[in-house]
């Protein structure tokens, strides 16, 4: 199948990587433009449904896959989409970092709460440790292979 792949980055900020030094912003922005990634700054996701992402300004993007990097805050979107959330609104995942309601949705880092580990603090070290499991489990899911269980460190 020869399907054209488009990559879009949607960010609510009016600049790329606003907390990083100007030189880092420039280098990353140049690499993004050279790679034909389409950047949508000053946009905010309003709704995700079926195969479309819709922004608050009315931009509509068709998608096959979404990678959501939402930062260390809970998001009402999880609950609105019918996902289980913990008492603070974080998406609940199982030991495979897989959403407990939708097996094809994965999460890691500060936007999730892992079943049976809800006492975990929202600190970056967990996201770093989860990243390899998340990546392998997404690939394994697509290739119908067994998922790897993640257990947070003490």
C-alpha cells in the first residue's frame, strides 16, 4: 500500500518550544520544516472523533494515528472521549500503558494514572522509564505481538 504520510504538529503556543533557548527553537524549527512536517502553532485541539481532529479555530485534520503529548496536566478530553479517569482526571492505563477502555490507546508520563499505582507522583523520571515500554508496546500492538508489562520503580 502506497499511502502518503503526513505529519502535523498542533500546539497551542504561538512559538515552538517556548521554554527552550532561542537557538534550540531555531534548530528544531528548521529541522521540522526540512522534514516536511506541517506545524500548526497557536491552535488548540477542541475535539477528536472517528478519524478527525478538530481545533478550536476550526482546522480539521484527518488522521490514522495520533500521538498526544499533553504535558503534566489532566485533560477533560479523556473523560469526554469516554475513557476512565482517576479522581484528578488523569487517564487510567493498565500495566502495559494501555488505556483500560480502549486497547488501541496508550499513554505514559504525567498524563496518566497506572492501575494499582495511583500513588505515583507526576515527575519526569517515570515518563523516561516508561518511554521504552510505551514504544515497544505500540509496535507490538500493531504487529499483534505480546505486550510488555511495566512496573514503576520505588
